[in-house]
């Protein structure tokens, strides 16, 4: 299964742009890259998903270089409510089932 | 995204008893159901994968006789923790999936006393 590596934690200030980079050196051809956000005692919440190049939605952008061995989640102008754990996931197919194995995640703390 | 519910959202039980957690995918037909557990300050750990109508496949180190999973339909799956012990206290999260789509439930906090 593809494995992901992210920084354990990051601090930022309100209003700043935050970029979280994830390494996934063993990503397979059919793998997508998906980012989730998790608040304490809640299930993960989908942020964005991409396969290559750049994807943007109303809350974030995802940058994926041509080799797809890494990806960067960009959160524009963070606020205190963006304090959460962010997971980069690369799914993989084993025994015919596509599934996600979670890595450590990045604990983002937004300061006032 | 899909709407996923879990019931109960939290439960306290005595050691030795069994607890059933229900997961419903309200607007998404889940061909596959994943169950995760999460200990405080840790990441989610995949426990098992089940396809509708089939037996679940458990990850290494997860006791299949202790964590019974039923995935009877495309919208309902249950996880039963049998003979629960304090070390089973955790946050359990279901995750219905189909193809490259995977969604997560709100989680169930289990405390075994």
C-alpha cells in the first residue's frame, strides 16, 4: 500500500496561507490523492481530491507535480476554526478493494 | 458528499458486555464498508473491510471473533464489540465506500468501565 509522510504539526496565524506537503513516493498509477480534515471527536471531513496538476475548490487547492510523488494542500487565509488535523491519503487496491490507510496526519494550530 | 450516520454517538458499557454500533449510509450505496478505530491523539487505524453480503476481512492484529461486522445491505453495516474490555475504549468510525469514493461517519465514542 502507498504510504504517506507529512509533517507532524504546524503553526500558523490567522489570515495567512498554509501549505501542507505530503510525500507519497510509492503512489501507483491508479491512485488518487485525497485530503481530509478532522476535528476532535468527529469523523474525517473531505476537503479535496486530485489525480494530477492542480485542483481547486471553495475551501482549498491541491497541487500535484508531474511525478505525483508528493502533493501540497493549500489553505488560503486560515482562521482559528481551521485548527484541526489534516490527513493526506493515497488509496490503494488490495484484494480487489480500494481503501485508505491513514498516516500520522498534520496537526495544524492557527493562532490569533 | 454522502450523508453517513452512526448510532449511538457515544456509549458507556461494563466490562464483559457487548456493544453494537450501527452505521447508515443515507444517500450513498456503499459496496464496501470500512471500520476504523482511533485512540486519543492518534491517527485512524483500519480494523476491517467488508463487502455487502460477504464476510469481513480483518487487518492484522484485529480479532475477528471480538469485532463482529455485518454488512447486510448497501446502506447499513454494524460493528459489534463482544465481551468488551477497558482497552477496547476508543472512537470507532465507519466509512462507506464505492470505487474511489469513500466517506466517513461521525464516529462512536465507546467507553468500557
